[in-house]
C-alpha cells in the first residue's frame, strides 16, 4: 500500500484538505497517515486537532512546536522545534509521499525534514505571489523541495515551471477550497446564527486581518485604521482572528477589546472552521481584511472584498476585489457597498475555480510513479 502522509497545522488548512484526506482514507490501495502540528495542538488556538478526530480520522503523530509568543525569535524557535519533531515522525511512519498545502512556516519545517529523509512531497497551491509576507519566500522554497505540484491557475503553473520544475510534474487543477464548496451543505441563516450565537444585521462584514510580516510593527496602526473605518458603519461585524505569525497577538487583543465594548455589533472567533466560514460568505455583504480567502473564496459567492495593504500583493484577483491602503478603507467600503459595484461583484468570474479539483489531485497522488522522483533536474525555460 502507498502510504500518504498529510501534514496539517491549522484549522483553516485542514478544512481545505479534509475531502482529499477522506478520499485517501477510503481507497483500499492507500494508507492515510496524518501529522498534526502547530496551532492544532495549542489551547490558545482551540486545540483543533479534536476536530480532525471528530471527523473520523486517526492522527498518527502530533508534532508540538508552537511557543506561546509572537516575536520573530519565537517563530524561528518554533520552526526549529518542528524540524526536530518531524524527524521523529517520519522516522517512525516511513511515508511514501507527503502532502502539504500552502506557505506557512510549519510546512517549511515539514518539507525541509522530508528532504533529508528522501521522501517525495506533493505541494498544493504553489506558484502564488504574496509580496507583503514572508509566506512568499516560504512557498517558493517549498516548491523547490517538492516533487509534485498542484497549482490553482495556469499563471501559477507557469511560475512553478519558471522556478525550474519539470512541466510533467506541475498540474493546474484550480483551488481546492472552491471545489469543496460544491460538496458541502452550507448552513441556512438561522442555523448559522445559532452556531455563532450572534444575530446578523441588515449589513454584515466578515473581517480577517493578519500581520504583514515583511513590515516592521505596522499591525497595531493598520488594524486601528480598520477598526475605526468599520466602527463608523451600521454593519454587524464577524471577526476571525489571525494565525500564529509575528505580531498576531497584538491584533487578537485589539479584536477582543473591541468585541467586549460592542457586544451587539461584533463577535469574534479564533477560527470559524471551514463550514461556518463558507456559510458566512452566503450572508455577509463585504469581506474585509487581507486574508487569501477574500481573494480566492469570496468571489465565488458574488460579494465584494476590500483587500487592505500589501499582504496579498501579486495574487491574481477577480474584479470583485477592491485593493486599498489602510488610510483609504472608508472610501473602499463605500465603493464596495455601492449598487454598481455590488452588481459587478455578483457577476464576477473567479480565476481560481475549476471542476473536480480534489478528484484530480487524488488520482495523481494515487497513481503517479514515485520511483526515481527524488532526483530532480532543473528545467530551463526554452
């Protein structure tokens, strides 16, 4: 049996991977292995490994790595602890293929460790560009240590090939998250309100804002500008808190303080989870912040996104996305809420959407010959 090891570090990323994991689990020719790490194992971030187990999966290894701080020093030390933990996990599990998604620092540790164990890696969502975050360099580094590549657009496929990867190993399959939408039964409005213990208003904003990790100490100032802008509106606010990146705790404390002072207007979650987050997109009027979800998922629901600052700079975006500087959030919200722009957003085409993404990834990782795949050659563009 081919042993396929899926590494997951956050609740949001697990939501993207869960259908693929279920397909692997149900195939009699495959053995699913799961390594849970980072935020999944943190009480501060909700001990979300329990959700993986409640979905019927067995976690084979837990790699503790997250220190309870958000400085550059703590992130680097967490990465180091992760490398040590992945070494033990891989030595015990001996997987035939490792599957990772995205660009977070725990995945850098997972893939770097796999390199020295000579374990092939399948990387989902390579080739993107996010110029405002160190995730950009991490993503491209993971590409160079991976052997199968699943990109979400043809532009990103070409970029992975430009990095020297053999075109025969790079597959444009679309966004795995968008494919999942078509296989989920989303919550109706009443069930969604009950699940978050909060009453939606006539207008509703979904807000996710992460630190811009290639900028120094901008989190507090930029998030203050966001809070001031949304506070002046009549909209009800649903906050999802940032990940375990540098300066993330500054934003978390500001969210908690705001929600405490405005309990009728705002509610906050460490993470909504995939089902509640996608369900929320049915009922909110605007997605606000700098999360990739505003670029990738929100356009498929026909709603505007106000994308703030440089964190997502370089990513392809639909014409439902408004880019703005922190000082221009008020004007961007006014534009997003205008009838003309709302009509434009409702008719937008999402460049990340393709059919059968999960099935196509699954078939490739199930059947692709792995013998000799470790020895890569650098593909030079003609």
